[in-house]
């Protein structure tokens, strides 16, 4: 025979008390409900007072439960907002990186367009220009300073022709293929440019130093006519380079001369213009540098 599931109420004093007090609570609740019902029918004004007092008594419990519910809801929504903010932050970082890339591309295109417009304006000003091409490469690590231009004999380019950019003189052509040509830069040691100081017109000679700068010496010995920041331009002497083309800017003085930096930097100039020699006979007589 199976054992009983639990002690019967008659055998447990605690169970008896629980049943008794539960019965009393139910009877009391019924009596209170009847009294309130009767009060609401007989005297509605008194019932409103009792109901207000009950609300006041329950108010702390209601407020506590409301605060607890708001706190729990805030924790849940706060966690959701945190994850949403993290996702949005990652998305904004990706958008920011994409915008930076687009800005760099736009700046590169803008700079190239400015250089192209300057080169086209230069070509319009000098109707005898032979060809305009893109500088596709230049040497910076070796003592020899060359640039490769995307125009050649098929475009009318010939050895000895001067090359200039919007900012100034680049050099002269020393080799020419059908579609490309090699330019000896003004900063090469073998390139000598007759020039003058734009301020005052003192004649000078500009010679490349092989390190991206040029050595500038006056023709008159005994005094140093240079000042920091002087602009050196071609003089037209020799007939190869046309006069008044910017060559370099003085950045340092020495005992009897100055050191300058070319104004036309092949690493920054995208386009260059090939022109015929200032005097036609000068191009054929321009000496070619020996390879070292």
C-alpha cells in the first residue's frame, strides 16, 4: 500500500492554522468589499474619501514598483542603445574613412586639373609649342637627374628642345623615341643654363648639383649679388632657352654664389611643354651629356 503524499491537515497544527487564517482573510476581504460596496451606494462622497486614503496608502508601493520597472527597462534599453551606438560608431568610422579617400582622390584630380590648365594656358601663350605631354617618371636616387615625357618624335619632339612646366624650366630633351622622350633636368650636373637675377638683371650661370638643387654663380667675380629668395630666370643667351623662364629660387648663400631649388619640380608637375629652341640653330648645337 502506497504511503500518503503528505500529512493530512488534521494531523498538522501548522496546516490547520494556515487554513483557518486563510478562511479568516477571505471572510474579512468579503466583509470589507461588502462594506465598500454599500458605502459607495449609500454615501458616494465618503466612499471617495476612503478610496483616496487607500490610494495614499498604496502610493509608496506603486512608486517603488514603478521605479523598479523603469530601472529594469532602462537597463534593457541602455544595453540596446549601447550596442546600437557601437554599431553606429563603426559605421561612421567606415564612412569617415571612405570620405577621406574620396577627398584625397578629389584633391589629386583638382591638382592635376590645375596643372593641366596652367600648361594649356602656357601653350596658348606660346603658339610655337611643339607638344604637351605628361611627366611619367623622374630619377631622384642617382646623381643623374632625368625625367621621362610621354611625347616623342611622333609628336614632333627632337633632341635639344627645351622643356618647361607651368612653374618654370624643366630641362631639355636628350633622347627621343617615337612616343616618349628623356629630359635632362636643370638639377643635373651636366645641365648649364645661362640665366640672370630677376631683381636687377645681373647675369648668372645655373648648374645642376645632382642632388635636386642648382649652383648659381655670377659672371662678375668679386661680389655676391644674391639675396635669399631671389628668383632666377633664363637670359636667352646661347639661343637654346627662351628668356624670362623661371629657373630656380635662392635658398642659401655661400662665399661667391648661391644655392637654389628649381621652381619646376617633376615630382609635383604632371604635365610639361616641349618648345623649339629660342634660336633654331641652337638645338642642333646643344651638347649631349656623357653618361657617368
